[in-house]
């Protein structure tokens, strides 16, 4: 975590951990719902208070007595969050009062021998005695807060920062954000677990297990990444409850915040229209992209199957010819680590900047081969070009009548620049502008 301390929110279900997470982080990055068990995975976000950075981890509610498979999985995640944390915030519900589970969680935390604080949530008036019974936990003075309206949250953060270990890092490194996107149940969480070599995310056969976008820091060859496991985007007609709606919203936000998207496709089902919609969403947002064809071990194949699969995808969406395909199996681990090498390549292509002289030379070669079609009564000229942006790469071409350059000729320029510099896995934007100065 690059020397940045980790603070974990723990507690039984529905005590308001996600609301407190959102209050501290400063946005609605965790789904908040009255339905117990809405948060299932650990959810990372970077927070800051009084100039101190820290990772905040929201966890699923701990249900000690439950043998339900999902509760057992959540318990494992919470234990791991405790293992990774530098400081824990045990959150209790002042309105519901002291619960036997609170005492059991205190025992669990004490076993870790790590610093922790007791936070009494849902206290609208910090001067009230609503939270006094929590002194019985023997955990010192509970800090009363209201995550909903923010009462006393500043005092909580002051106390939190005072308990943080000293950090060697002044701030987070420039990490590449990689959003793992796709339809539900294509194996996104399993893929990340295999990639990271641990069960970082809850994996279940139930479609839609992941509801939030989960931030997972990771370092590969000394380079920092943040992998974001997103809820699968369903067709809108299938989004039938509030939690699903917010999951879809957060997937879109995860794409917006990402540098690069891994689109996971189920090899046994092929490229669906919904896969294409998700891919186009990421591509039009200017994100780099890699197609990860998962469950390749279950596909009947020969030596031409991969090429045929890729060709069929490109026929459905021609821009996919610029996107790398990696055929993997999260179950067996086949070619999963190859994805990391491809990510590095695509990341380098995204940051590539071409000297203006080279861009102009390429433009004049393309013009020598084929001039732009002329408009009636107007001579259309393209004079010079330059790359003005990276991430995504953007080239501006200047001419006398940019509005008269036809779409097919812009595609011709696009393909010509691609032949020169590829920009593999990245959308290439071409903008036409009127030449300034005297014409």
C-alpha cells in the first residue's frame, strides 16, 4: 500500500459502516441500503484528513453465528481486512443498543493485538447518553457520530489521524487504474483473485455477487496498479432493484475513473450485444482496453479457434481490431499473468507522444497518396498536424475548411496514423480545426 496506513471499518451488519465510509471518503462510493448484507467485499478508497492520506476499507457485516455460505465468505474477508489493517474502527449502532455480536467482534479484534477505536454511529446529539452502554465493552470512550448528517465526524477523523502510524509516503503513487468490466458472472472476481494470487474478492456462482466497485492496490515489476472489480452491467430491463441500479451506476463511474479497462467475455457464450455496449461505453470514454476471453479451458477448440473468435468480434465492432485479445482461464490460471504484460504494453502505448515533425511527415505522406475530396465551390486543404494529448492519444489536423472534410477521409487518416504508431489498445482521437492566421 506504498506506506499509506490502512484503516478498516468492521462491525455487525446494518450499523452504518458504508454510510460512515461515504462520509469519510467524501462521496457515495459505497452502496448504502437498508437491506442487511449489501456490502459483501472489502472496498478500498483513498481518504485524507489534515494532510494525512490513508486507505479506508469498508467490509461486509460480520455475522459470527451464521453458517450461510455468503456470511462465511464475508467473515473470511473481515478477518483478512483486520489482518491487513493498521487501525480498526469498530462501528456499533447506538439506536439498536449493545448487541451480543458486538462483544464477540471485540474479542476478534483484541486477538489481532492491533490498535482500534470504538465508533457509536447513529447518535444525532453527541451530548446525549444514547451510547453510554457501549462503555460495557471495555474499549474506552466510544466516539459518538452520525454518519448520515456528519455530526462529530470531524472529531472522529481528528482522533483517527492521531492514532495512525507514521507514513513514509507523502501521498499515493501515480497508479494505473484498471477496471475489470463485463456482464455478470463472466468470472471477473475469480480472474482478479487468480491474478493477485489470493482470495481478495468474494467469489460465488450466484450472478451479481459483486455489487460495488472494489479497489485493490497491486504492484507489478515495481509499477503500481489499482484493480477495480465492478458489478456486471446488465441490460436496463433486468435492473429491477435499487441496489442493482446503483451497481450499474458505479460500474459506469469506475469506467470514467479508470485508465484502462479489461473487458471479460465468457468464451463459451461469445461476444454478446451487452458485451459490445460495455466495450463501446469504455472506448467512447477514451479508455484503453484489453479483451480478456475467460473460461477458455471450457471451449472446444483447435489452432484456429482463437483467430476465428477474434475475427468474429471485429466483424461486430471494427474498432476492436486495435484491441489486444488474451484467451485465459481464471480457473486453471492459463495465460492470466500474460494479461499483466499486455497491460504494461497498452499503458506505454497510452502515454506515447509522437514528435510534431513525425506527425506532419505522416500527414503529408497520406495527402500525397490521397487528397481529401473537394467540396463544390471550396478547395479543401489540410496543412499540418500535431499530437496534442496522450491518454488517449489525440491528434489535431489543421486545415482551411475542417467542417467540409468527409467522415470516410477522417477514417483514412485514422488508419494511416495507426499504421505508423499503432497506439495498441487505445482509442485514437482525430480533431479537425481551422488553420489560424492568414489563409
